[in-house]
């Protein structure tokens, strides 16, 4: 018989520097928040619907990746381009246009009914729910209502909510101005029996709280966005350093959300805005960031995290730029060049689709769906290590995410069910800046000793996921 430590130790490799020593003690007696099955969710630009072959039932490669990420996900359509879009099916008077970015007159996009019909087919094929954003910036309540009703007719009860405006904090002077502009839209939609959600603000926690106080009873969930910073300021060390200030804001929102018994969703977000940072948002570091970020949200009771992405054309247009598509290279590089830098899925219909590194981090966190998060005491031993745990029926799930670029770490786990046994999966890649060769795969078995303890080595820049029962 092997000594127990060897049975439960994960394989360590390439460890030149001495490994850090960490401990993580779970408290099985105090289960916390239940992880919503729709935690792993996505967000795309409204402009994506200008190509009715993209969100379409027969775009099988994309349907397959959505279902693989999460059979219970929520697709949010919105972004800057939702506030640039007029509804082609509307027969009433079109709204007047206003000058917008950098004083330039806005060129509205026209959403055609075919794009919406195709989206409905895609939603049915994936089994996902839909959150749809209508134009507040250059819209009219009448046009928004007409569009929202068309969405509801096509999507039926897979429509979770309509949101009004995208990041209105960028164009409304303050919350009061937003509320005044928003109210006629909300009234029209609610009078027609449509479910609404909001305020879909960029980063204003105070807006979410004020909105909840005024409108909780009218909404099916509360929302805001998250980006760590602008792409220009992004880097792997910056991304992996974490963002404790943001999680304090999440806790403030959750207090209010709980008071009104409303779910809270990060309805759009990713690592760095302006389309993401090349060499950071689209490499393996983003997988470790994404997994940790989602589980830190779930720990605090956030129901869903919608990672923003999509084609280069669509996201770049939302920023007022023209997309440049790289040519040459092998098929993986060619597909990669089709998507915005932070998108979890790359590719197009002709070349096929493929998961980006971030996709695998999302998949790791999504394994916690339906479980109850557990409190735990982490002593990271000076290593940039994140740990999350949950109880899923009789099983305990643990994620150990070593975001450290220098140090492997051996984690002494405690408080596991005595003598529990289970599986170990590892999320890894050749290095933090790998664009490919990411794997999330089984790496043998683990077992806790008679005292509920187990030691796992997690190499630098990798994560381990355990399930013990
Ligand atoms: C967000 C917008 C979205 C953009 C994104 C970005 O809602 O439309 O694509 O920023 O800058 O604020 O990447």
C-alpha cells in the first residue's frame, strides 16, 4: 500500500523553485450560497444580429460550444451597438438621431426581422435563455415596445428579460436623468406584460442600489457590468492581481438584492474593455482569472456572469473602429483572428469555431453549478493562490487556482469528509501566455485520510478541480 500522502498528492512537475506551502480548511457545517445553474453566461453585441447566419439554429459549431459551456446559460444581447440600433420591423416614426461619440453623427444600425428570427432559432437550439437590450440612447418607447414584443413572440418563455439602454451612465448625466429617460420605456414594456431587468450600468454600484430601491418590484433581476480596466492598461500580472475593491461593491449590491429577493447578474463584462488586451485577454492567464472571478462572484451570491465577446467586426464596430482581420497562419490562428480579443469563443462559420483559453476557465467554474458554496480558511503561504469550495449533495468540490507566475504550491486541505475519495482535474497550458494547448482534463484520483485531510500540489500558473465524496 502507498502512504496516504502519495495517494492524494497530485502530480507535481517542472518544480525547480521550492513549492510554497498553503493550507485550506473547509467548514462543511456552514453551507452558503447556492450556485445558480446559469452562472456561466455570455453577452454579445446587437450588431451580431446583422449577420442572420451567426446566431442561427444551423450554426452547429457555435450551438455546440454554447451547450458545452453550459446547458443552462443565458445569452445577453446588447452592448454599445444596442444603443445604436433601430428596429427594421417598426412601422411608426423613427426616432431622431443625436450626435454621439466624439461629436460624430451616429450612423444607426438597422436590425432586420431575419436577424431576430434566426436568433430565436439559435436560442431554441442551445436551450439558453435570452436577455435582450433595447435602445435607450436614440430610441423611443414605441419602437422599443415594438421590438421587445417581436422578441417575445419569437422567443416565448425563453425570454428572461428586456433591458433598456446599455451603460446609460456614459450618456445620462446622473441617476435621476437616467431614471427619467428610462421610466416611459419601462412603463410601456410592463403595461404589455414584458419582463424587464436593469439598470445594466457600466460600473455604477450606486445606480444599481438606487434602481433597486425605486424599481425592485418591476424587475426580474438587477444588473451591472464589469471590466477591470481599459485594454491599454492591461497585463497578465495586473489581471491576476485580483480586484478586492470590486468584490466589496458586489457585497453592497447583494445586500440590497437580498432585501428585495432579486437575483443580481453581471450582464456584461470581461478582463479589459476596448475589445480586450492582446496577449492577456486571449491567453491562458485569462482562464485562471475567469474561473476565480466567477467563483468569487458565486460565493457572494451573484447569479450569472455574462462574458462579453463575439466577432471582431461586431465588437470593434461598437468602439467606432473598423475591424482588421489577420490572414495567414494555421487554422487555429485563422479562427483566432475572427474574434474580439476577450471573446471566449473564436472562429466563424466558414472556418469553424474553437474555444479560447477563457472558455476552459469558465468550464471549470461551471462545474460548481447547483452546489452550495462553503466557507473556508485559506492561508496562501505567500503564493497568489485562490481557493473555492462547495457542497454538491454528498460530495465536496474544491477549486485551487494558482495564479502565481513563480511558485508552485502544495495545499494542505482540511475539513474534507473523512476517507472521501474522488477525481482530480487539472486546468493547464504550457505557460500563462499560451494562446493554445490549454487542457482541462482528468489527472487521476484523490482521497482524504481518516482525519479529512489531503495534500495537493498545484504548479504555478495552473488550477486543480477536485470532487470528493
Ligand atoms: C462596453 C460596451 C461594449 C464594448 C466594451 C469594450 O458595452 O459594447 O464592446 O465596452 O469596450 O462598455 O470592449
